[in-house]
C-alpha cells in the first residue's frame, strides 16, 4: 500500500476530525451567546441619575454604558413630552469617563445651566436639565473617594459576572486534541509524499512542528496571561490555520510539475533548485503564521489592559487612505493578478491593503462607539467614500465587497437606523451600476459570472475548473495529495476552497464555513458583553469582517456571486493576509478579556 492509498483511507478520519471540531465549537459558541444575551443587560455599577417624580419623591434611574434618552419607546430613558425629540440625547461611558451629547441638532438641554451643543463630560453632582425633566448625575466611586473610603461593588459585581461567564464555558480540550491529531496525520502524509530529499523533509518537519508547538503553547497559557481568554475563538482560528498549513504544504511540496520534469530528465541540480523554491514558498506561510501567533499574545495583552486602540483613532483614520495611496503608487501585480496590491521589499512582497482593513475597522468603531449625530455620520460617510474609491482604483473589488457589508452591519446594529440603512443599500446598488459602466475590470468580473453556465472564457475559467474539482471531491474528498489542483488557476489563493473540497471533501468545506460562523458568533458575544461602546462596536466589526470575507470567497468560488479576488481567511497563501488575520484575532481576544472600564 503506497502513501496515496493511505491518504485515501485517512480522508474519512480527517473529515471526521474537522467536522467534530467545527460543530463542537459551534455548540459551545451558541450556548455561550444565548447565556450572554440573557445575562448581559447590566447597569454600570455605581453610576445613576437621580430624578423627581410628579409627587415630589426621588427616583433613582440606572445608567447603562450607553443610555439613550428620548421620546421613542426604544430609548433606555423615555421622556414622553412634545418638546423632547424621538432620539434626544445619549449618555455614554468612554475611557472610564462619562459624557452626554445631543443626538440631533434640534435637541435642547443643559448641564449645570449651560446649553449643550456637543460632547460634554459629566462630573459627580452635575444637573442635567431637559426643561421638562431634571436629573442629577451621581458617581458613587467619586463620592467614596471624597470620603476617604473604598467603593465596593455589590449587586452587579463585574468580577462575579465574568466568573459566571467563565463557569458557563467548558474548556475545549477535545477540540484541541482533535486539531493536534489532524495536524499530525496530515503532516505525516505530506512528509512521506514530498520528494525524497533529506533537506526538504527535514525542513518541512522542523517548520511544521514549530508551528504546532507554538499553537499548543498559546492555547495552554492563554488563561494565564488573559484571565477571561476566549479559547473557543483561538481554536477556531487555529483549526483554519492547520487546514491551511496542510493544503499549502500539499500544493507547494507534492507533485510539483517542474520537479517531476527535472526528475524525469535526471537533472539533480535542477531538482535541488526547484525543491528550494518549493520549500521557500511553504516556509514563508509558516513563518507568517508563527509571527502572527506571537503577535497574538502581545496584541491581546495590550488591548485587554490598555486603551491604546482608543488613542489610535485619528492615526487609523489617516493611515488607512495613506496605505492605499502608497499601494496605488508603488504596488505591483497588475499583470499577473489584475490588481496592483503588492509592494516588493527585499525580495518579499507585502500587501498593505490587508492592514488597511484593520485600521478601517478601528476607525469605524470609533465613529460608531455610540449612536452618532447626523453631522458625525456625514463625516464618516465622506471619509469612507474616499477609502472605497481608492480600493476601486487599485482595483480591489474583494475588499470593497467585504468592507461595505461589514460597515452596514455595524451601522445598523449600533444605531438602529433601519430606514437610513435601506437608503444606503439603494445608493450602493446605484453605485454598483455606475461602477459597471465606468470600470472595465468590474465589467469583466460581472460578464464572467453571467456567462458561467453558457461558455468557458478567460473571465470564468478558474471558477469552472474549481467547480469541476469540487465535483470530483464529492462529500469525503479524494485524499490529501490525490487531487488535481494543477489545472485550477490561482489554486493556492483565490481558488483554495475548491482544492480543499476536492482533497478533503465538501464536508470539510462546510465545516470551514461553520468555523468562520463561530468566529462571527464570538464577535457578537464580545459586542454584547463589552462594557463600553468602542469595544462593543469593534468586536462586532472584527467578527463580522472575517465571516463576510468567507462568504465572498466561497460565494465566488461556487459561482453564487462574481469572483472578487478575495482569499479564504487563515488558509489561502499570503503572508500579509495570514499576519493580518491573526492580528484581528488578537484584537478580539483582547476585547473579550476587558473588564469594567476596559482595564483589569
């Protein structure tokens, strides 16, 4: 029995491992999300408003980390009076301070007798006068400090709540074990399938083992370095990464046509040169993975214990378009990939657009950390339009199709502006039609998609071949190394999902989608449990962007939407993409580990 036959038999085991990991993670994520939704609506401990009833008695009103005030029923504090607008004002906590601001330009109220026109910080004892209702802002921790006492939380003890969150979470040791077994089996298949060169096999074994050991080390120490670390989120990203390691090892090291030709010709020197190139491509992916996981620890700790992200909002707003302009001027790759997205630095390529997405999301969260007034929304719309136009010029349609839906989801959830969201969708549809008429690369993508089932042409060839590969793989695949990815254009990047379905089976393809959905649910969980608006908005944005990217990639690969050039998170080739995705996970882990006020 040769290695191909063994790989064919092991396909059942490998598919089972990934399937069990995916659905155990999904079950845990759903359970924890439901628990969080039932128990997360907690007032901010020690802060409230004192008001007066019509009979003269005093009433204490709780403050949430974002408290909306107005006439509409959806507000946290409803004042049913003709002089109060539907969404009148908002009180919110940011960077351990409390602020109040009007939600529209016509809203009138005062603080300590001074009319409020913009963001105003609240201090203990401040009087808020809505002219029909008056309230006093009470800061119990400040009162305790003034008396020389230590304020003790009681009814809504944040520590107790987070301990309850932890108790509700079962340690995912079974999933961790299955991920390790999957990695060991796929690595063994690749090790015995690569050309019989000592340096090649030795190098593969060293780099792959190093990546696995780093993954296991981080999994084990996460609860130590981050008190409420989200290990389900980490394992979801780890499972995707080890699938990526396996499939990239297979594509780079097994059945290389150039190596097979050199071997047939008996050219030992050519074989060694080609083997070095093969291993170099694989090594680049592994190094990016290892750097990403090391950055994960540093980034998660910084985000959990500091306010560095909040202090970077202006920087991110400036650097996002700047990165795109630099890429537009100095980028290369238009001849081979149709878009100038890569910068060459010392023999290595760098894709700044991947990091621009992260800075874009941080800026997005900064704008929508609470329900912003119309003027702020217009400012963001202008800034985002500039960013989207630069993406269109590159052209990077994949990033556009990822960021636009992500932006809309964050907008509608953080503002509840449903009518405005519908109008934005209509405007986006109109702009899509305009883009189709103005830009040739947009027309080529659409034309290739619409002709997918009528003819094979240069615009849809890779999708057609990818669908054929998925058909060959069927439910359980052909076995690692037994597929025919050589006939699929851009098999390592754009069409990686087709290769996975051919060799691991459609069941693993479905499991990958489920795992990315788990990451989305963890973003929702962070959004719900976060104790300030910025953390809530950013957690939502980061979880959403990875899931939307997967939808765009899988939809393009299967012909459901036009192919965009986006790549599957954690799996497709690309060091910049791998590093950027692990930075996203680091930010999510840090946000999930924040406690009251964002500090431990």
